[in-house]
C-alpha cells in the first residue's frame, strides 16, 4: 500500500490507519484533531480508510469498528477548515456512539464532564473555532483536538441499562 499514514495510538491495539495513495489534505487536516480526541476518550479503536473516488466535491473515509461495521464520513472540499473539523467531529461521534453501544459500553462520546453518562458533548463552531460544548449549559468544554481525558462511567452504568 503506497502512501500509508498512521496515527500512532499506543492505547489502541491497532494504530488508526488511513489507507490511500494520497490522502486528501483537507480530509487529513480535519481528521487529525478529531482523532486526537477519539484516542484520548474513546474505548473503541477505529480503523480509518480513505475512500479514494467518493462523491464529487467530497473527501471521504470509512471508520470501521472491531466488529467490522463501518460508517462513512466526509468533508466538503473547499469548505472553511473550521467547519470541516466541526462537521467531521459530528460524523465521527455518530460512529463512536454506535461502536461503543455494540461493544456493550456506555454509548456516550465524548462524555460531558459536567453531566457524566447523561449526554455527549456537541461539536460546533463558535468564535472561529471548532469546539466541544455541553448541550445543556452551552459551556465550552474544549477545542476539538484538545479534549482532556475524561473517565467514562463503569461498564453497565449507561442510562439504557437503568
């Protein structure tokens, strides 16, 4: 495979890998901060592969969970980079919630530090920055890519089990 790039994530059993001859630079730039947060706070390791010939005007990738299920994510080529990061974070969040649920873990990612296991943070752009916010209070938690490690609740404590 030519052009193999890996996001070295020692916490995961396998590195996050992006396969392609040439990874689209806008997709790679948007993936980097989102993958940092995923590595810091998600118990399920993704296998990330670029889709070389996706839809016109989009740079796309597939996120695969260890069980083989996958979900496509994409950025609009030429869109504001901050919007690309925010929208990609939202798409990756959908993948993470499904992957966590399938693994029998709390299906909340990323966890809101102020309201553990009740709701995930939401990605949006504010003041020219892509960031994670508490949907209940509107509080800025962290810029996307700088999310601090948040200890998830113990297995089985998810609201779906209450």
